C-alpha cells in the first residue's frame, strides 16, 4: 500500500511540475492588458487543464486573461 501511494505521489509531482514553454514575458502581458485593466496590481502565469498557458493580469479597472503564446486578449472582467 505504501509503495502505491509513493508511486502516485511521484506521478502527481511529475505532472504538476510541467512548465509553460514558448511564452511571452510578463512585461509583454502587462503591456497588452494595461489598456483594459488600468493600473496593474498583479500578474500570474497559469495553466488550464488542457495544458494551455495564460497570464491573469489584475488591475484597478478589472482583470484580463492574456494568451501566453501570442499575447492576445482572451477575456476581460470589469470590476464592479
């Protein structure tokens, strides 16, 4: 039982440690999203369950989701 749990831990770590490759820089993502979000508060690089990488840029006017490969705006959420 212990070896099975250890095996699952190793497989889970290997899957979680995949990094995003071929991405634009965070500065580029900020530059693309600044016109939508206003003053930028934070930027985070994330990966969805399909393996696609994106930046979530949060600012004073809302938050934007920017594609990490080409910098296109995927979604914008206005702050209420």
